[in-house]
């Protein structure tokens, strides 16, 4: 039989309201009394009812988190940052992957409604405008993690992607590279364009051109996309001496194809990734990349969501906030000066 507040009150000899206030941590209950109530509650095996609490507070204490892919190591670190903030605040998480599929996004929105989530953190800037609007129409606050150029998110935590690729490009230029190519991701167009902008700016500052054929957008951001991109560059009359990949996962595919075709990394061609997922340090050779502060992206987004939920919704209607984060270049073994004959 389920233990109730009434059972705890009877066992401790206090009123129901005193038990309720003590279990909620309200300061007006004397510490000795509160400690006794909590001890008895544990001994009796009391488990608070989330449903009953929700009826009183009009909150479910559940938050939705939407990512692009569950199996991408980038999102696991973002989720950990979110989890560490919200678990300590008493929230449970409902995590879903959009896979950038409009039909599936519709299903996610319906599921979020059914679970009556208090808010949603979107860690995918490709989430459709229609579905985002539906969530807001239902009164669900949204915090986005992603690209600053998405116009319709008021509350946003983002990484300065142009800065990141700019730092990679400046490093390659300093080593003497002039033929630098960019492998983008068609399924993350806004983010790809922001990163490409960083390369263009660095090359312009160094008075170096970016040949049209040195920009190629792969079908996705997975190793297979990197394989497709690597084959494209190998077929050029003048292949680049350095490849900047949209992310580390694509860089894995690139290095596989280069190796199969007898192209040495970094002696014949330098390769860089972006994100600094755990695998990056364990490739052979170890991958030079740009470390996104993945955990902190999730942490800051979760903190922003907590602030939104603790404030008056009417006060937030005309406001908004964008937090910009910057990572750092991580130099490992996949980059070197270009071959002598360029």
C-alpha cells in the first residue's frame, strides 16, 4: 500500500500541513521537526506524487529536450550539461531526436503536449518553424542551442562557429597552406554557412582566394558524408592541401578515404574536424579540431530555462537573451605544413 502524507503525520504526531511544508523544504518549519519528518518519510518508504504536486503547482516538472540525433557524441555531452542542472532542480527529462524530419517533428510536438512539459530545449536549429510556433502557442517556453542566425528564437545559447573555423583557417595559413577546402553539411545549412563564413574571412584577411570547387556540402554530417566529400576533392585536377570538415564525424570518413587512396595525413593533406568529440583524440593520427564547449552549451541552456520558468511569463513576452560561447583550437597530429610543391 502506498504511503501518504497522512501516514507520516500520524507517525510523527504533527499535522498534514506541517508534513507537507517540511517535505517541500519550507523554512518556517523548525529544523528538528523537519529532520524528524524526513527521517520518518524515508523509513516508511514515502514517494511523493508528481501528479498531485502538478495539480497544485500547474507544473509537470518535466522538460522536453529535442536533439538532431541521439547517436551523435556531440549531443551526449550537451545532454549531460542539461541533466546536471535540471536533475538537481527536480526536473525529469523527455528526450527526443528529430532527425530533421518534418513528420517526426509533428509527432514530437504531440508527445510534448501529452506529457505537459513545462518547457522545451531545442538542440537543433533545423526544427521547423511551424512546429516551434505550435509549442509556443501552447504556452511552452523554448530555449534553443544552436546558430545565432536563426531569427525566431528569443532565448538562445550558441557557439561562435565563424570564429571557430576562422581560428582553424588562420592556423593552417600560418603553416603555409594556400589551397584550403571546406566540407559542409547539407542537413545543417545555417551552421555550415556560419562556419564557411569563418573560412572566407580568414582567407580574405590573408589575401588568399577560395576556389569554388574547394567548397563542397556533403549529404550529412556523418562519416559517410565525409567519404563522399573526400572523393569529390580527390577527383579535382588540383586537390587541396588542407580540408576543414564540418565536424569530427565527417573527418573520420575523410581520413578513411584518403588512407585507402594512399594519401598520407598530414604529410600529403592536412585534415581538421570541429566539436572535439571524445573519439577525436583516439583516431590515428589523432585529429586536430576545434573544441566546442558542448557541456557548457547544455548547462547554460538549462540555467536559462530555469530562469524562464521561475519568472512571470508576461515579463518574458517581449524580452529575449542570447548567450555566445567560444571554444578553442586543439592541435593534434592531422595537421602539418603543406607539401613543398603546391
